[in-house]
């Protein structure tokens, strides 16, 4: 019984250490995730006729535009967190 309690305490300490690392690098994590999402979706364009009477051209689907906006937002939030951390 005593050993179980100490093991539980050690797990909580390890979890707290990993949470501190995540909090420490949270801005960097958001910036990297946002950059990945944006880059992945920028190259996800389509070629063809989205509407019959238009000429053929390159275009983005709505979901792709939303993902690009989310990616840029995550990058901006990450950069703001990094800047505020340094002050």
C-alpha cells in the first residue's frame, strides 16, 4: 500500500514536469503547428471550372481557405505568446 502511494506521487511529479515543458514551449508549438497547417493547405488548390460559365483556372475550396486562416491565426498567436514571454 505504501509503495503504491509513492508511485502515484512520482507519476504526478513527472506529469507536472511535462506540463511545465509544454507551457514553456507553448508559443513555439502553436507557431510550428500553424505553419504546417498553412503550408499544407496553400498547396491544396484545384484546377478546373468551379462554375460552368467560367473559364478554367486554379481555385481553393472553402474548407481549404478556412484551414489557411486557422493556420495563420495559430502562427500569430504563437508569435504573440513568444513576444510576451520575453518581456
